[in-house]
C-alpha cells in the first residue's frame, strides 16, 4: 500500500494492517497528515480533536480514500473526556496499537512577565497534561498489544526561543516525559519516541486566522524569514513530518525507544533566530 504521491511509499515494515491508531489534534496540520498516512498504510484510525467539524472532515477524507477512520471529539486536557476517548476507541475497534500525542497550542508570543497565568496554565494543560492523560489511559491497552507511542514535541522543547516561555517549557516536558516513559514501559514491550518539528507550513490552532490581515501577513513573513535562515532554507510540509511519525510508530524503528528525533531542516544546528 502506498501513501499519497507527496508522501512517497511505505515499506513492508511500515504496514499497519490489523492495527488501530489514535491520533490527537488530527483536525489539521501534522495530526491530519499523520492520520491520513497511517490510514494509507493500513491502520484503522481514531481521529480525536476539539473541533468536531474539522475532525470529522479528516475522518471523512480517510474514508473517502478507502481507509477506515472514526472521529471522537475530545479535549485532551480533560481527564474524563480522555477516559471516554479511550473507552470509545476500544469499544469501536477492540484494541489500541498506536498512540500519537499530537494535540497542542502555541500560547501566543510574550515574554514571561507579560504572560497571563491563565494562558500559561492553558498551554500546559493541552501540551503537557494532554499527553500525560492520553498516555495514562492508553498504556494498559498498548501493553496488551506491545504497541507504540509517538509524542509530537518541538525544537522549542530542545532550545530557548524568543517570546515562547510556556510553549518551550511544555514541549521540553514532553521531550523528557518521552524518555521517562521509554524507561518504564520498554520492559513491557511498549516503545515511546518523540519528533521535534521545526518550522512547518501550518497555522497551529488557526492563530493567524484570528489576527488582522496585516498582522497575519507579517506573522507568516516572519516565520518564512526564520525558516529561510536554516540550512535547508524553507519550512517543512506536514507530510514530511508525518512520514517520520509513521516510521517511529512502525516496526521499521523496532530498536528505537526514548529517541528524540528532530525534523527541522537543520534549525537546531544554527541558532539563527530573526526576531
């Protein structure tokens, strides 16, 4: 089975026939691309997101392409909703083999003393509490299946970045949570890895859409300018990140756990930030 033309081809070890994958934050961006790539590789996919319209659109797109997908609305910061998400996943497909913790928000751009406490708490709730809750309720099922978990962190979880204190702290937490889970659950047959994307051609949480047109254009120009300073000189396409996520979720990465994989065009090799 192949992925879409932009995403290349799967290998034999990257086939997911008979396996069930849960992808959070799958209404758009990296999550949507990952859900589609997993389905194209044979997985039955649970699409989870707080946005019912866009989330169901992802699931419908997968089904229209001949795949199997089911949408479940979920705020990953809410323990009861996450518990229900896992119960419905098992009720729908009977098992869980792959968890992709992708849901995340940016938190805006302020220095720490300018950041509202409520905004800090919200970023932590989605970006760090969310992966904790999803892992907590998924791990018993993943242990039953000797499954895999991939956490979507960020290069901002590896280095400091301008005006992003909550985002950097939350993604740094995801990075080290990944390592810790690998230690505890490797003996149970569960592999846990993370990807750290750099500049990706996506609008996280529709942030630019909430700006005035001039501000949105300036934000995009600033992002593209920063990406141009990297060794590869551009932003990533979401499929380029999704391919790495699928690799880490698959048997092709069978001796990898606790790995933190940058997909960043070389940005963490340069430290060239243009504020």
